[in-house]
């Protein structure tokens, strides 16, 4: 299977090249040229393990990797580092099934892909016979950075560099990043917001002259963000696995439609659900849940994408994003794979800060419904769900839970529970109207109040020394890389 750029101006590549490049040279994102043909035999799938399903999906999408390479990658990615035998787990609330994606090393859904990506990347480098050192550039609003370092930490032939907004992550997320101990990890706070970091990183990744200079030094950039197709494909797996498990539990029959609710920032997670639907997952509605940075809500309601608005730092910080990269991939398919149309939208977004999607393309988005939650609604939802069902959710999952109710979708529904409440202990305690403890005290208090254990992954987080304190302006990203790495 081949991969093409959403902007239609870059050469077609194999899966391993797409993973290694991270982004296409025309600034577009790699997408499959056509959907792989997979038979989803639910009666067989419902008895299979998470690793079995991951193997099926990886084999189909990454078809220039050998069966034994994929087996080896899956074995390393979905082993003992997970607190659940099958990577994810489920929590039921009537018709709603929470798909808990946060039982990995850094307590967020990003781990699912980022435990696999480093192994995909090194196998891809071998396949492409490159001995270049791969510098993984990562922009983060809190979760991707730590997950990327957990995956890439001390992986030979790689350096991992993470840029996060100084004022835009939770205390626990910041502590996780600043205490990272891997020798190949570089963590840099920026004075701007996530969009500033992501824009700088995407510009560097698509800079051909810079790529030539790096090549001469035996270096190559790639990405750990969801702009990398190697981040998206592993996320398809959990939607397929969840559906199979819902059949096994007798909640649905094979072929029944479900709704999928996804708290959304960079649009990667909901796009993975859409990709799953393109290979056979029966989905009635995709519910796109945003926080007060509600650019996607407006887009799906009006067909106008307008980033010209205040950037809000909210209590669901991982979703504080106004330029939602992966929407480009959805529009590519909605436009009938029209690279020129996508190029026009992206140029308008860059130059004017907005674009209006054409009527035919918009008509192909009818399965998407979008709404948003304010910070107060997030807090109220955390409290309401805890009070009424004795289940503690994190602020991002709360965005999804609030929006689920507002959209009024009916029937069996899967909601992506994207992070552990412990990652946002302060916000959860505030929602419970508890005194505002912070750091370790907040973790202890949340454990007492909920009667749950502090996840082992962060139990000693606040005993670790701070190793990364660099703070720069986002305009200094290239200079910082030159100083730190090349
Ligand atoms: N929510 C993310 C922002 C980056 O998104 P990604 O999925 O493209 O890596 C974060 O927490 O860093």
C-alpha cells in the first residue's frame, strides 16, 4: 500500500518512508492512497487479544514491513508496560461504554501509539537503509511529550525533542516532562502556546534546504505527533478491539452501528475512529468534543474553519489547540482525494486565518456532529459523574461526557476516556470542591477521596529530580535545536 500527501504535490511513498519522513515534503500529511482490504470477521475478532488485532491492522496498513517485523514491534509495544492484559479496559454507564486508554506508562491515550512508533521508526530506518540519526520533533500540549519520551527514551539512533507551552500544561504533566531521565531526551518550554510550537515544528519538518543540511551531518527530522501516520494507525486498533468486545459482552450484535465520542484537540484520535470506519467499523455518528477552543465545533456547524480567535488556556489543556492538524486528512477524503482543494484550504488558513469548505466536501461530513464544553461544564461533569456513578473521569473525558449528553445521540456509544484523572489531580479536586492541594499532596488527596490507588507510573514522580528547565520563545526553536543537537 502506498501513501500520498493530502496536498497532492509530493511523491508517493511506502509506509516505512511515510513514518520516517513524518510529514510530506509539500507540507501535507501522508494518507493511504486507498483503504486496505480487510475482512473484519467479528465472530473471530471478539475472541482475539489486543495484540492479535494490532497485528491485523498493522499488517494491513504497514505492508512493506514483514510479518516478523510487525510481530516483533507488537510484542515490544503491548507488553508488561501496560497495567491491563489487553492494553485498554472498559467502564459501563448505561448505553455508554468508556474506552479507558490510559493504562500505559504515561497515563494517556498517546501511549497506545507511542509505545509502537519508536519500533516502527527504527525498523523503517533499517528498511530504508539509513544510518542517519533521527531527531524526533514533538510539539505537545501536555500528553504527547511525555508519551513520546517514554517511547523514544534511550532508543538507539534517535534524539527526542519536546516543546511545550510553559503556561499550558497541568502540574503533573509538567513534572513528568521536566523529570525525564533518558539521555536522548530534550525538553524545552516555550513562551507561546501549542499552536506556536506545532507551527514551528511543521515548518522545520517540511523545510527541504534544512533537510539537505541535516543529511550532510548524518541527521534527519521526523515527528512523534499525530501528523505522523505511524501515530494514527495504532489508534485504529482500539476502536476495532472495543467493538469486538462490545459484541462479546452482548451489548451489540455484529454489524450494529455505534456512536463514537472523542475529546478532540489535534483531531488524530477521532480521525483514527473514522479510519476504522473506512475499513469496516459500523459507526452511526462521530461526536467531536471540544473545550472552549471550539474551532472544530464552529467548523462542523458552519463549514467555516476560523482560527482567528483568542487562544484559551483551559482546565482540559491537552485540547488547547486552534489549528487542528488532522482535519486536513479528513477533508482530503471528504473532497474525493482532491489535493489541490486541500492545498487551497491550507494556504488560506496560513495566509488569512480561515477557509470555507465547499458544499460537496461538506456534504460528506454528515456523520460528524460537534459541540463543546466550557470549563465550568467540565468541572460540573466531573462532579456529577463521580456523585451519580462513583466513577472519576479526567477533564478531557469530561468534555466528551458533557458533549455526549448535549448531542443527544442514542444507542450504544463508545467514549474515548483519554487520560487518567490522576494526571489532572488538581482540576479533579477543584471539581469536587476540595481545597486546592498541588503536586504529591493532590495525588494523595485524590487517592483518599476516590478510594483508588495512585497509579504506580506516577507514585514517585515528585521524588524525581528536575532535569529540564529550559524556557525559550517559540521563534528560537531552530536556534535551540542547532545549539542542543547539531
Ligand atoms: N493533545 C496533544 C497535542 C498534540 O497532539 P498530537 O496528537 O498531534 O500529538 C498533547 O497532549 O500533546
